[in-house]
């Protein structure tokens, strides 16, 4: 993936005319890295003073936006924020859509640099809306590309793909080969991430149609090589890596890329079992990356070397190389390589395999949770922006109708609006009802599958018990009896040793008989399938809500007598209660108890030590209403007790 900042827009950074030639000169000089950093900042300060004093009021916010971005590129975030905020205030008053779009683009670049991608996405979205509604096609497409890049980073592949195709449509209209190259390259990477390698190759080859220089060609050829590597076609992968390495003066002009491709080629050769010069090439790539302090590249080289040492059966060297990669990936917060190094260590360091796998699972789960949260933020940002635009349009139309329409027409419109709202509410209720039924069906299927699994487990245990008892035990018994009838002519010491072995065989028979009996002591699957599902539900929610839990089931509850409808509703009620605890209670401990009353009714108590609430004052939400509705269907009773500072207790009684 390529960067989604404003760097590709350098040539067109100023799309308006600045009347003072000195400003243009100073701005160009500030981009010249032959000057010292202090000198370049001094030139930008001169630009600022001149812009403020010149009589170009209509271009002022645009000039300040360009200037702010230059401060950001020089690493002066304080002056960047100051100039950008100043530009935002002026542009807002002037309602300059281009300037507003460019200013929010600046903020998106700033948050991208900080790796605060949710904030970056938010500002890209704002920027896009200003550019799009004002007809700035290139800028609108570039901000869409920026949003697509971030969505792809957080595994929202479909969302990223949709945005990229929208951007491609715009870039094709204005014939922007460089941007189209970036878009198709990004599409190739997305398909690679979801293992659609043929589609990935199609998009990479499409990107090659828009290449303009050797750098772009080298990047795509390397990506194609990596794709063939993942497909397992190592010969083709090596061919494409060689295409890059054969580029004239690559080693001197783009040393980092040369090292990357060299390491990839050596690894492909290793997978092909062609070890000629592999060690030399891997060490050369590592040496280059180390000399350039290319830490991301060093991690890859260390991982490739670990694979090579493992192939040579030099386990110690392989483990050391993998550990070095793991430590550096953790330092850089490089999730992909950190997980790969953990997986590699689990295979190499067999004494600590379980520890590495646990770390892999724990870290992978945490990444998925973060990715889901960020994806939800993207959806919410897009929704809120669309809602804001629609609301603005509706208000504009309403003002026109108020001016042109009579009181009677307004009344009619109000009536139609009311009908529409009621219809929408009914549709929403119908949707929620259907969704609820679907969830219940899913649960029933899960419950039946769990029961089938338990039945098969019991059958397998019985089979093993039978095999132990009737097969192995019988053979042991026959062997021991046969040995007992042998007339051993030996001294007393050997006879005693012989008798000890016979006794040991008899003890082994007893142990096998006990194991066989224990295996055949079956547990009723209907008693544990529901409890297992409930237990897993609480475990999952305790991790999300960061609370400890206590779960207790009365031994006298016979789940066979409880029909599936009751179980489904109990599961949904508990699920709703736990979600409320996570959202509102801030609880540290949650207790869930199932027991039977004297009348053999089923009683459930759900208790937390959270902040509580005033039942009389608090408006009952849809969650509590759903819980009460479910209990009512089961002819049960539902009571809730809570007060500020003393947590919340829910008591449920269901006749069974």
C-alpha cells in the first residue's frame, strides 16, 4: 500500500495564483532540503508575514492551508496547528469549499502521521464532502483513496474496495495515470490480504498499464513476485524478483527496495529448495537494511534467516533469529510480523510452544477487537456525515416551502410526515422482530449441534472403554495366565522376580479396568450443552467488560425437562443483561445463579456491583422491555432492584 497523505499532490500544491512573487520563491526554497531546517522555517515565516499583509483576501485561507501543510512536512506541529486553525476560521466565514477541503485534508495528514487512523478517516471524510459537492474531482478522488487506504489497514476490505472503485471512476474522467496506478496497486494488495491471488495479479498487471517510471515498475514487480510466492509458484516469483534486480543502477538509486527484493528472492529460492547463494543473499540484504536502520526490513530479514537456519537444522541459530525479529516487531508495534515471528517460534522452540501459541492467540484476538471498534467508527462517521448532509438539504427545502406554501399545505405535509414516521417505526419493529426470530433459530441450531457433538464424544468414549475392557484387558489377562502356568526352573531370586512381574501385570489389568469404567461413566449431554453455551457467553462478555464473574447451576435442575423455547429466551435475557452491564454499570464483579425453588420453578439471579441507577427516575430502555416481554411469554415474573452505588440485581422466576 502507498501513503494516503498529500505527498502525491506536491506538483499541484498551489492551484491558485499568489500575487506576490516573493511568496512563491520562499515557498519553493522551503521545500529544498539543501537548506537547514531552521532556514526553511524562517522562509515559511516570511511567507506567512507577506501573505497576511498582502491584499489577496479571497485567497488567504488557501494560502494559509498550503503554508500549514509545509510546516507539517518540516515537523513543526505547533505552527501547523496554529496556521491551519487560522485558515479554518477564515475559510468557514468565507464559505470557501476548496479551502475547507484542503484544511481538513491537512488534518487527515497530521493524524495519519500520528497513526491515529480513526481521526484521520474522520477528516478525510469531511474533506471529501467539501471537494465533492464543489466539483473538485481530483481532490475528492484523492481523499476517497485516503479513506480506502485506512479501511484496508483495518481489514474492512469490502468498504475499502468500494471507495477505491469510486476514486478510479473519478481519476479516469480526468486522466490521472499516477493516481490510477496507486488505486490498482491498492486493489491488488486488498485481494492479496483475502487470499484471492488471481484477482490480485489481475489488478497488479492493471497497475503496470499506468506506470510512469522505474520505481513504480519495481514496486509492482515485487508485489507480483510476493503474490506468486504466496500461491506457491516459486519459479514465477523468482522471475519477477529478478526483473526488479535487473533494473540498471537499482542498488545505488533505491537501496532499500533492492534489499527488500533480494531478501524476497532468497526466501523464494529457499522454498524451492534451491540453496545456492541463499545465505549470502540473505546476509547482504540484512547488512543493507541494518546500515540504513530500516527496522521494518530488518524484521523480515531476520524471519527469512530463521527459516533458512531451520532448513539447515541449526535450531539454535533459527530460534535466535526469530526471537530478534519478534522483539523488534514488538518494539515497532508491527502486528503482522510480530504474529508471524510468534508462529515461527512456536514451531522452532518446542519447549515453549504453548507459551508462544497463547501469546499469538491473545495478541491476535486483541487486534481483532481493535479492528472491529475502528470499523464501527468508520461506519458511524460515514452515517453521521450522510445524516448531516440529508438534514441540511431537508431544512433548505423546508424553508422554501414555508415561504411559498399556505398553512393548509404545511398541515398536509406534516400529516404525511407523521404517516411516514409511523410507517418507518412499524417497519423497524417488524425488522427487529424478524431479527429476534432469526437469532433464536441460530441459537437453537447451535444448541442442537452442541448436543450432537456431546453424543459423538460419549460414543467415542464408550468405544474406547469397550476396546480397553474387552480387547486389551482380555489379552493381558490371557498373557498373565499363560505366564503363570509356565514352570520356570531357576534360582529363588529369579522366581521371585518372575512372580513380581506377574503381580505387576495384574495391577495393570486393574488400572485398565478402572480407566474403562471411568470412560463409560457417561454424562447426559442435555445437562451440559446448555450450561456450556451459557458459560461461554459469560466468559466472552467478561473479557469485553473486564469484570470477574461467578456462575452457578443448581445440581437439581433437570435440563431435559426444560423445553428449548425456555432455553432460547433465557440465553437472550442473559445476553441482554450482560450487554447492559458492560454499557452502563462499570461493574467489577458479576454473579449469575440458576437454581430451583421449592415449587420446582426455575429461578435465575443476575447481580453486579456496578454504579446502579434509580429505577423510579430512569427511563426504561428497549433492553429491559425486551427482557420483560420474553419473561411474560413464558408466564414468569421479572423483578429488578437497583440504587446508586449499590449495583443492580435482576430476579427471574419461570414455571417449568
